[in-house]
């Protein structure tokens, strides 16, 4: 059991949690805030969406321990929020709810859409709402309600924290003990997030691969969608364009590269932000080289990451693992081609179709179920 301190709806609270407890269970079971609903508990339905440090997040995918020091806002924390009051009224007027199960998360997402896009049109609203499922309404009323409130508004610049509520929802009695002040600790960066491990094989000996990896600009070009803008010693700046179905994100960011020449291993730590959509990603990649048969090289990769914003809805480990697997395969092919031909690696967008990903995962599960290879 681990003790955590965080701010919930403007009030400091502490709790003792198992490492595997997700934030939604912590809020519902220990803090007594049951407005955060749980539907699928695997990042698909969006019913558990709330704000962590001002960003919409899936609380079923966020471990409570990783929110230590964070600022959490649930639907109960918007009582004094004028924009939320307008949205509640509009949902009622436009029949944006029936059973109400999806409604807390819908309202939080709707508020985030209006803050980021201002006067959003129907296409933008539908696209941005695609991570929140409603089984009752058919979405017409929800979209109409958001459109009505969005009309004539200006966006609040991307990444700016959501306005702070002036009145905190009180914490229930006999629940986690409030403390004097919240710890001003940012959410843990990549370490502490999910971790993927995989190996790729390059058709060249280790010495050649190691030498090639030192040329960050060329190697960066082997990653689909990536462009290196500048290299200053160990500091690299660049951008990465990714497309997840309807969501297109262009992450601009920076990273630090460390290399251990004797052990032929290295580490890249960095992060980036999609200025348009407000998603952000932080990650750490460690890699090491080892020889394999016939003069080939295996690169063993460990990738840990955290996603926030709209792209966090695709943070399910299987989807991210599939995405990372495809990126790694393309990277290995491009790097091998570069080493063999010496030419520039092909550029392009990492255009990963989420529907195709869904099918590939479904087929993989069916194969496992029926023992088919
Ligand atoms: S409960 Fe469905 S996304 Fe979290
Ligand atoms: S109103 Fe019932 S799930 Fe949306």
C-alpha cells in the first residue's frame, strides 16, 4: 500500500492505495465522489473522463499512485464553473441526455472542446467527442447543446490550464484526511508510465549500426513522420506527425540523447506537444545493441511513455503496443535500407489507422482463442 497526496476539486486529500488501483476506483471508493462513472475500464467508452492537471484523462487508465501530487477535477468540482453551468442547461434544453450515465464525462469533454476550439462547428465537435460513447441519445442533442454554448466563443490557448473553480466540492467525512496544502509535484514524467519492450533486427553488423545511430538527423528520418529540426550536442529538437484515424497530431518537442560508447547502449528522454489538439506525450527510450547471426544486429528497445489530451483515449496498452510495433518495424526497414544503400531515409507521416488497428487486434485475439497461427 502506498500513500498518496493530491488535490481533488480544490481540496487537498490523502489516501493509501494498492499500486494497481486506478484513479476512478480511488475517487469512487475512498473519496466518495461517484460522479466519475466506469463503463468499459479499458479506455474505450470515455465514461470515466476527468481532468488531471487541467487535461482530460481516462481515470480508468490512470493509476492513483501516478497522480500523486496532481490536481484532479471531477464532475463534482464544477459547481461554480460558469461554462459548465451553461453546458448543463444546454444539455437539458437540447435533450443531450437520457439515462445520464455518459453525461458527467460528456460535460467535461464538451467544456474542454469549447475551451480549446471556441466557436467549434459540428464537424469539430463530433470529431473531438469521438472518444466518449453514449448508448442512448444518438448524439444529436449532445452536439446541438455543445454547438449552442460554443457559438461566438474564442478559444483559450492550447495547453492553458482550465480555469480554477472558485468553490471546492467538500470532501466527504471519514474519508481520506485533508492535509494542509497539496504537494506541488508535477505528474511523474515517462518513468512510471506504461512500458513496452521489443527488439528489432537490422541487416548490418553492430559496429555499423552503432555508428549510424550517432547521426541523429539521418536516423530521425528513419522514423515515419519524424523530422529533426536541430541538433546541439546531446539536445535534439524535432517534430513528429501522427494520424490516428480522424485525429492528426503534429508533436513538436525536444529530447536529450545519451550514449554509452563502450557498452553500445543509449537512452533518449523527451517530450512533445501538439499545439493544435492539446495532446502531449512524454517518453523515454532505452536501447542496446547485440550481435545476432550472420552479421546482423538486434536492437533491444524499452519504451515508457505518458499521453495526455485527446490522444490519451488511444492509450490502451494493446493499441499503443501495436502502434509502437508498426513504427519500430518501419524504423528497422528504413534503417536497414539506409545502411545498405547509404541514401536518405524516406520521410512521411506515421499514418496509423485506428480502425485497422482494431481489426488487427481482434484477429489476433480470435487466433489466440481458437489456437490458429
Ligand atoms: S471506463 Fe471506459 S474509458 Fe474508462
Ligand atoms: S445518456 Fe445514456 S449513455 Fe448517454
